[in-house]
C-alpha cells in the first residue's frame, strides 16, 4: 500500500463490524472522505439506532498520512466525553479503508443552520445558547491540550432546532500549543499569525482558535464573513486595521457585539480576550443584532 489515496467507492448498502452496522444514505463528502448514516442492526426495529460513519482512505503504516489519521482519532477520542463534542465510538479497519463511528447529529452542520435555515437570524437567545456551547467545547479541548485549528460552521454540528451544538472534525487538531506549521485551517477563519507573519517562527494555536471563534460569531450574527483573508492585502481586513467604525459601517450588529469583536480580533494574540472572558460577555449580551432604527440609518451594505 502506498501513501497515495485510494479512491472511495459508494459504500451504500455495505455492512461493517460483522454486519452490526448497515451503511445507508450518504450524508456528506469532502477531501476528508465520505460520511454515511448507518443503522445499528442490533437495535430494535421499533426504536432503531443510527450512527454517522466517516469513511476514509487507509494509508501505509508509519507514513505521514497514517500518523496524521491516528493523531486525529486519538485527539478526538480524548475530548469526546464533553457533551458538546461529537461522541467518538470506534474505528474500524479493512484492507483499504478506515471507518470512524460517530454519533449522528440530526440537524446537519452549523453552516446550513445559518445560511439555509436561518435559525439564528434575530434570535438572540438561540444564538447565545449555541455560541456558549461552542465556547464550552473549545475551552474543554484547550484544557486537555487539544487545539482544533479548523473552527468553522462546517465543522460544528447541531440538532434540527439549533439548540444543541457538537464540535466535530479533528483532522487538523494538535496537542502543540506553539506551532511551527503555518497555514492550517480554512482561509476565512485563519488568524493573521497562523497565516505566517514576517519574522514569526511559531504561533499560539490556542489564541488562533479564539480568533476563529470570532469569525464564527460574525457568521452567526450576520450570515457573512468579515473578510476573505486576514492579511493587509484584503480590502476588508485592511479597513478593520485602519477604520475605527469598520464593523458598524459594514455589518448589521449591535454596538456591544462590535465592541466584543474588537476584543477578539486583536492583532497581538496576547491581548486577545480569553475564553472564560468571552463566555461572560456572551452571557451578558442584551442583543447581538442591529436595531431596526439603526438599520434604517446604516450604509447600504449593512442593509443587504
């Protein structure tokens, strides 16, 4: 077996674990592999139990990709006891593929909940409930020296009503708090220091996760990303650096939410708000959304 990825077939109808798991429909796919809904065939027909099974290519033992997979499984399993982290049940191997058995989350990912279902729009209490759970999950990970490095709505699952949140996908997670490998994560959510500043040899994975949470918070409030990349070449990010009223001018958020985001998006990671402090501020927030009166007076791009 080489380190080259084996193309994933259609696993629908397949059985795993001595026919204990029956793979049904495809839930999603990406660079990581494919995820299927699977029936526990030992569960009663009157009350069937379903899991999510993540199907991935298997790599030659000891190769970089094999070790990366093992690290993902170990770090996820380490933190999976938390109620807001997807439960990790088992890893199954065959001759060419790896199958990770996880709890099934009925509502899909947070991205769909924000953009397609618009669950959080003008709903302060639901947004607060959801984001506090995300904070709690990430804080627990950090306490266990697990740093996610790819926090974004696509990697956060939820119940159908958005009231229960589950952190997922530890494919880029690390136990290293000062990282030498720059560029990990998804472009919109990467901190400036993660992108590799001139002269910087390492960056704090903990502080970088907090920056990513700030972008997730903007997503929840506005359904938008504040910039494409946190570099001065990006016009929106450049405006953040040089325009005092950037957030209020461009995004439909309350003044208190804007003030909080300024504490999150500190260029100096050491000045960034801590997760316990962030939790307190989210709990106290009266509203995350711009008032109707202020919206009428706002720039056109805020009213879009």
